[in-house]
C-alpha cells in the first residue's frame, strides 16, 4: 500500500470512529486514483457536515466543515485544517502527526457546537 493510501485510510478511519459516536454517517466517499490521485470522504449529521480530502495537486490533506439546514442543504465550507504530505519522503510518523492534528482540530470544532 502506498503512503497516500495508508495515510488517507488512517485519517478516514479516525474520522469514522470519532464522528460515528456523534451521530455522523458516511454520505459519500470517492477515490479518483487516476491523474492526481485525489480522494475524499464526506460525513454528515442532521446539522453538520465534515469532509476530509486529499488534494493530489497540492499534496495536502484538508479537513473542512459546514452547517447543514433542511431547506438549503450544505452551507459555506470552513477550512479547519490543512496538512502537507509528501508521499516520497513522509511515512508513518508524519501520518500519525496528521491524524493527531486533524483529531485535535475536529475535537475543538465539535466542542463549540
């Protein structure tokens, strides 16, 4: 398994676990392994949405969130965390650092609601 896939799967698993306990479900997950190799997972609850994405062109993982309303669907996305990742040199230590950084940002954001 390549570094990007390993890191993405570790982050997605951590999000599923943390958000699943708060009533979030996976709404969408796409892997565009051709070209830049982008991928994302979207988790939603009745009033919030959280999206983790890998931007292959920018070589970074991003965590974004937004409020949801019944009438309008998803609102304006807010960037919570953006972490650079170089698959040629970064390994499991960097993966763990990103998991911790995203987990901390997510915990802070969700505590505010």
